């Protein structure tokens, strides 16, 4: 009953959007702060960011299956 309250639903959606925005900004900054080198060459920033989003998707899927 509490979770179906429209105010609670809106607050949860806003919290989700804020969390995704924070993740996007963090993931886009990470390759600049901690450049990853493999065999002396820097890994492309796009690959790092996509790998982070893939990890988020995989963890979310595991949580969805378990809960």
C-alpha cells in the first residue's frame, strides 16, 4: 500500500534517474582519472565505459533473478 502511493513511486523514479545520472558521469570520468594500460597501450575510453555499463547490467540481472 505504501509503495503504491503515487508520491512514493515518483520519488523512487527520481532517485533512479539521479543514480543513473551519477553513474553516467562517474563512468565517463573514470578513464581520465585511472587510465588503464594493457601491454603499454592505453585502453580506449569507450571500451572502459561500455565495460562498466556491461557490469552494471550483469549485476542488475543477477539481482533481478535472485530477488
